[in-house]
């Protein structure tokens, strides 16, 4: 174990080994993060035939590109607004009020976090597509206008993204509200402020830094997302920056320089916002948020509590009902706009599981990539977190910084970087390059989770191991590892689920035979009857839910065995 | 190295230990020795660097410079860039939070150091049973460690630190998380255990009672430096500085200048234009005109309504009663002596009214002359 040596500084030999170790880590980080990004820069500058300036000018003044940029901004704003208003109000209702059934709503509100937004887009087609959408079918006779709602629009894309990214903001807000000292609110009430006034004047401003930074994260994610805009934008010819990058790569002949240039733009935009967010958070003091353990008494909403209930129920239904409709569609041999028992069939499922090669490959590829990838990612992040937090390795802060960079790289950009960076290596056209890209893309998520976990355990616990004669590695593996196991399982689930539904990076890296689940779904939606896509979407969702439920049990079980921490 | 040879009876030797976090120096050239089998206490206010000193000895913190020996072994030398890993120093440590591993039983916690050493199974079992018995947890071997009370956790931590017979045991405020009664109880147990097993200990605390009752030697620390070193009685009776005097409970401290110095250690200190205290000094003889301070414990001041003290050698001052606070076993009077404020403890039953003019008196030997 080279790591053992890294633990404690000592004589000359150890110094050399520590240098070797940090050199090794830097090399790996540079190859997997810096190099692909530099390759994009290289492609966009050096590879265009007419020279960089001319090419950049022609791309940037292209009307299609301009439209795509505007569309991207519109979609991101709308999605952030919807996700923000839903996330914040639901979190406030659950954490701070006496809304009925808040305990049941809490996990339900997090549900979309574990589902694929592509499946969400698929199921919203059943409800709101212009021709076959149920809403249009039912409401057109009443209103006469046609079509009444159209999911194949900027509004439709923003709406679906908003629904599926609301849990991110919900989670941030909920944590911030729960860690806030309730007496601050109670003081406002004592001063004569009403419930809503207190919420807007005290509660929300105090948790504003956390909430705003989650807004920023959702905005940035939606600006770079590929799956939903591709699925819902194609029928209505709505393009975003990510979909035109994809098109530049898939049209014949492949236009690398344009794709690279647009990727660079997207990356710079995202990175700027992330830098802004970090700056913004740094200047905010969280002094009001104390770690007091007592649960504040919920605010009494009075007659409004059923209104709150209605709002939360509406959110759950907006997620659940389209999915129910999708299930119904998947069980019919042809969809006529209503469920008919006579048309019931499992044929669609049979087709997905036994006939469609792409679908079957998608399942097996994704299962391998996601389970192996999550395992490797958890292991790598654990080691990196230990090196950053538990050693005095020179340059360990820099390791942490470089590892956090991929947060600012949209998936499709990272995918392109990996493609141009590794196209001439044996990695290309294998599932391993996809797995590699996933691990790199979610390194920041995994590492920040792991660092938080490591920091949550008092350092005296492993130091007392050292004092008992254990070496650094023994203290880490015999004391820290068992203590962190439940948290590591949670991180594993999070990464597994994220990998299963990943679209943006995969779409750049898949080839015939290495399709992932989500890629196979998008491909099948393009050329197969809707029933088959529906069945496929249902199966993917069941897989995700099954994984989450199973592993939650595993994590709970091991946490119980280990005793209270 | 030559100065070390005659001191091989030392279990720990710290020379010019300095530790800086970034640009902040939190320990500044600290040196001390701990003799084998003795208990030395680092006493000082919060933030003075006690824990950091202890962690440097343990090897959990890398000192900026200095030399540390444990027994005959060099464990740290700043100049030679030598540092021995903590696990190789054969030092036991009881942490302030006890650091009991919640995922193991009591027995597994205590056995851990022996598991690491890979002792024969039977020896491990016997040693664990023996040490648990001596800390009074004989029946707790199979208890999950997460279900222990504070006092029990403290005992487990102690057992774990002692079970592998380290050459030194380090204690970082081990009693500070316990309630007052349990603290007294555990202090006694600790004392007994040390008498029985005879380990060398370095003990960190900010509680003077603990320091005085537990140790053979007390090191008073202030702002990363050693202020005074000595046996408990000496530290308590003859503080040398204002800091140590105040930290060890002298509530009346007056700055002044030496107006006369006599050969027998008596110094007269002028603390206000017309107020002089004469007191005893210990240590180097001060020069006339030197900046000094007078420290007087509040329970050494005698009060009387008339100037009728039996001892003619007392220094006496007219005083006016300003405040009166009841503390159960005594009453604390706040007095005005000229422009000075004085605190005096008085037995319950003697009563003076606020505003009453009385007399305060104290003997020469109770006025301690300390460095300003
Ligand atoms: N890891 C660290 N980084 C920066 N400063 C530190 C670190 N650890 C300790 N310090 C600083 O060093 C000083 C001494 O700390 P130390 O913990 O040794 O004090 P202490 O005497 O044990 O105090 P207490 O009685 O409160 O435990 C403090 O001012 C503290 O802020
Ligand atoms: Mg301390």
C-alpha cells in the first residue's frame, strides 16, 4: 500500500514515496479532466479548415445557433422558475408547517430525483402531445381550440425539466430550513408578524444563500441537458445548444470544429455561473444557522393547511399520473386514447426484453457500467477524501480543487472531450470509455459526499486508533471504513441511479453495441411504436425504484447492525 | 545530546517545542521533562496550546520545530526532519471526547491495541478482562459501546489506553465532560489506578483542582508559553506571576512598584499614591523601583468592625463595605480601600452593612509579591 506511506511525513525515503503518490494522482486527474477539455479547445481552434476566427464568426452569426442559444436560455429560465417555486414552497410546507401527511409527502417529493427525466418526457407525451395527448383529447371538445396544450414546445420542455429538477431545490431548502434556529421565526411571530410575512421576511431570506445556489445549479444543469430537449424538441423542431452540438456530430460529414466550438461556449457559460455561485456563497455568512437539535413547532396554517396539502398533492400527481398513463399505454397493443381491456397485452414488454436487441444491450451495458462505475467511483472518492482530509500529502488541496472541476462541465461537453481525447485509444467504442466519463463527470458529487462523510466522524476516533498502535491504513480500514459504510452505500445508490439515467455524455460516446439504457430508449423512441418505448420506460423506472428500495434496506440494515453513531 | 545523558530517568523530554498553524504560533519554544512514573499536568486557560502540545507529543500534529524524546527514543527532531509515526511511539491517549468506537463492543474497543500487536488470543482475552476489571467494567465485555454512559465511556477509554502498557499515557481533559459529582469520583479512581499500576502520565486540564490533586508537577501555560513549573503546593502557595496567581484563584491583584526591598525577602510595594503593601517574594530579589504586583487570596483577608485585630503584625487598612454576596459556606464582601477595590471572604454569621466603615487586615506572608 503506497497510501500507508503517505500518511505521516518522515525521513527521506518517505518523502520520495509521497512525491510519487501525489505525482500519480495529479497525472490521473490531468489525463481524465484537463486533457479532454484541452482537446476540445484544440479541436475548435486548430481543426477548422478556414481558420479559427473565420469559423468562430460564421458559427456565432449563424441564425440557427442564435436561435438555439435563445431557446436554451428560455428553457433554463422557465425550468428554474418552476423547479424553484415548487421546490421552495414544498420544502417550506413539509419542514415548517402542519400540512397534513407531510411525512408521506417528504419521500414522495424526492421521488423524481431517482427517476429519469427522459422517461418523464416520454410519459408527458401521453398527456400533452398535440395529436394523441389525453388533455387535448378530453378538453378540445370543451374549448374548441386545437391543440390546447403542446408538450413539443419550449414551454413543454421547460415544464418537464422544472418538474424533474424541483427535488434538487427541495432538498437544499429542506436542509437549510431544518438546520435553522427556529427561535428566529418565533421571535418574528412574537413581534406580530403573520405566517406568510414571517416566511417571506425571515425564513426565506435566512436560507437564501443555500436556496439561490441550488437555483444556480439547476439553471446550469438545464442549460447543458440533452435528453429532454432532444425527445420533446425534435417533433417541433426546437433546438438547444446541446442538441445542435449533437447534430453537428451526427450529420454527415461530422463537423468536429463546430461541435467543439459550441461545447467550449457552453462550458465557458456554465463555468462562469459556477464561479459566480461559489463567490456568492463565500460572501454570505451562515451565522444565523445554528446546529440546535430541537425540532421547531410547526406553524399552524389553519384553514390553509388543506390548500398546502392540495399544492403538494398536485406536484405528486403531475409526476405520478403521466407515469400511470405511460403504464397504461405500455399494456395496450395500440393506443386509442383510452384504456381498453380487450386490447391488453404484454407484447410490448416481450419485445423490449426478448426481441429488441438495442433494448437488451441497453440493460446489460447500463447494469455493468453503473454498478461497476459506482463501485469504482465510491472507492476512488473514498481514497481521495482520505488523502485530502486525513494526510499531509503536499498539494492535497489542489487535488480536491481539480477533482471538483467537472461540476462546471456539461455532460455533453465532457462526452465530446472524451471522444476527441481518446478516439485513437483502445478505450474508444467500448462501454469502458462511457464508464470512465461517468466517473469523471460525477467525481465532484462523489468526492464532496465522501469528504462530508469523513468530516462527520470526529477525527479523534481514528486518531485513537493510531494511539492504539494502528498504522494509518489500519486506522482507516478498521475504524473509519466500517463507520462510514452506511454513508458509502447511500453514495453508491446515488451514483448508480445517476449513471443509469445518464444521457448527455453517453450520447457522444456510444457506438453500435455500446448503447446505454437511456440511449437505447431514445433510439427506440425514434423508430419504434410508442407502446414499446412506453414499456421500456416503465421497465427502466422499475429498475431504478427497485435498486433504490433494495439498497436502502441494505444501508438501513448495516446501519442498525453497527449501532447508533 | 550531552545534556540528555544524566536525564535518562525521564519518560518524556520536550525541548524548544514550537508549533505554528500558518502564521499563527500557538506553542512557543516550550521545554519540560516528565520523570518516569510521575504525573505532570499542563494547566492553562482555553486556547493556550495544551491540547496542541499533547498532540505533538502523541505525533498527531507535526511540530514546526523542536526535539521530543519518549523514553530513550527520539520521536521528533525538527532540525533533522525526523518524525516517528504516532503508532510507533508506544503512547496511550485518552481523548476529551473519549473516542470510543461505536461500531464495536466494549471488549473489542479495549482489545483493539492487542489485536494490532497480534498477541496470542488467550493473552488478549486475559489482559482485556484484567484491565476492564480494574476500571470497574468487568461485566461489560460484550456490551455495544454505543450504549454507555459518559462515565463508562471514560473508563473504556482509560482501559484502552492502558491495556497495551504504553510507556506514557496522555490525558486531554478526560473529566471535563462529566458532571461535578462523577468528576470527583473519577478523579479518585484515576489516582488509585495510577498508584496501583504506576504509569507515567501527562494530563491536560484547565481545572486547577484537578491539576493540584492529581499531579506531581504542574506546568502553567499561558499563550503558548510556560509560565511556571513546580510541584502543586509550590505553584499554589508561591505563584511567580500575575497570570499564575490569578489563574490559581488570587482575586486581589494590584500592580505597583517596589518602594523598598529588604534582605529577608520582604518587599514593600506601592500600589496607589498613599497605599503600600508589604509582602514576601520568592525567587530572584527584585530591585527597588521594579514593576511588581501584589496578589492576595480573598480568604486571607480578615475583617473587623473596629481596628481590634489580635495580631499586631498585620497590615491594616480602613475600608468601606460596597457589596455583599452570599456563597453558602462564606460571604464575599466587596470593599473600597482608598481607590482600590478589594474582595474578602468572611465566615457566615459575621455581618457588615453596606456603606459601613470597617477595617481589613492581612499578614505579610499572605501578600504575595509577583512579577507584573
Ligand atoms: N488545526 C488548527 N488550525 C489552526 N489553529 C489551530 C488548530 N488547532 C488549534 N489551533 C489554535 O491553537 C490554539 C491552541 O489550541 P489548543 O487546542 O491547543 O488549546 P487548548 O489549550 O487545548 O484549549 P482548550 O482548553 O480550549 O482545549 C488555539 O488558538 C487554536 O485556535
Ligand atoms: Mg484542548
